[in-house]
């Protein structure tokens, strides 16, 4: 891994050269997204958009930007994800802040949002269980100005980030945030057209197959669940009918290997219909459940 001592000096260094330097360092350290990471981190270090960076390729780089990029580069070489370094990630076409108490939003979760947007009736109300950054709830609200929601999370730090993201995207007036586990903080007199959740669903036995960046930087409580990854589903399914409108549904994100177990768990909880939707890789990723 490179060290600060052998990083480029600012004298005569141009933006294009600095970007290429870090792209090469990342590639040498087997970072698959080397070119993209170098570009995104340099944009952040310089405080410019990607289009602006292209136009500055031949401009000299101020020394403070070289130094800032060196700090970002070292963190990336230590396998810290770019989203963690930047403190934000793109999801459903919008930037979302992340912190140590939240997962980095994943592209596959956009499928869950897509089906939630389609499923909610006009003027409907939903609850997002284990909201994290709030990316699911905020995205639904941003796309559906006619609906409102409530979101829960057991981590106060996650709720703080969700609140910031809701405000940033102008939906805070339609989103209630409650701290607690699953339905625990939800008022008992409330009913919802939709329960949506991307709960922890990875079994401890799958740890060896996990991406090391996720293991090192994502909160474990948001990744792993007992009962071979099924614990959260069992708990939510057991209580769901107490919170759903008569024609309400649940939408879960699931691990593709959990299809059969999730169907069995839903049927054991009295569900009459379970439908699965595939992600772009052809894996079952979203389960829709109704009673």
C-alpha cells in the first residue's frame, strides 16, 4: 500500500495526472472500481462535479486539494468504502447521508422502493421498519407526494441521519420517526396500507462469504440475524396483522436463498398470498405478502 511519503507533490501536478495517479494506486491494490473511485474522491477533494473535473484536467491542483485527496486515497486503500469516506451515497436518483449507525444504501434495494411506490393507494400510509438512512421511506415520499409514513429504527444515530435525509429532500413534514425495535414504538391505534422493511437477513454462517468492506465498516446489527437470517422476518410477520389495514400488504427485501423459508414463515403466520420479484441478477429480492 502506498504511503504519504511517496505520494505526488503539488508542484506542477495537474488534475488529470492526480486522478490517474490514484486510479493506478487503487488498481495496483486490486480495487475493482479504481477509475470510478479515483474520480469520485477527487471530485469530493476539489469540491467540484464530475463534469467540472473533466474541464479541469489540465489545470494545476492547489496543494490543499492534493493533501485532501491523499487522505481520501489512503482511506480507500485501507478498503474503506467510498460512500463512507464521502459520508453519502446515491440511491433512487438522490444523495443520502450515511453514518456509522447505518448501512450504505444498496442498488438492489431500489426494487423494494419501486414496488412500494406502485403498491400504495392514493393518500395511503406506510411504516418502514428498520429505516437506517431513511432511504426507503424518503424515496417513497419523494416519489409519492400524496402519501405519508412512519419509520422506526433501534439506533438513535440512524434516526438522526434519517431525519437529516428527510429534511434534505423536503419530505420531513410527511414522515414520523420513532426510536425502537420494529413495531415497539408505533402507536397501537395506527394502521397502515403497507409495511415495508429491509431488515438484517444474513446468517452468521454466511460471514465467510461476505464482502470484507461490509464486514469492516457496516454495523453488524444491520447485517446479521439469528435463525439463519430469518429472525427479523419471524418477528415482523407475527405482529403484522395488528398493524395492517384489511387490504394492506408487506414488502420485504430478502436474500435470494431465503425464498422457501420466507414463504413458509409467511404461510405459518396466516398469509394467503406470497409473491416474489427478481432483481437485475435474476435473484428473488423482494417478497410481497398479504392476508
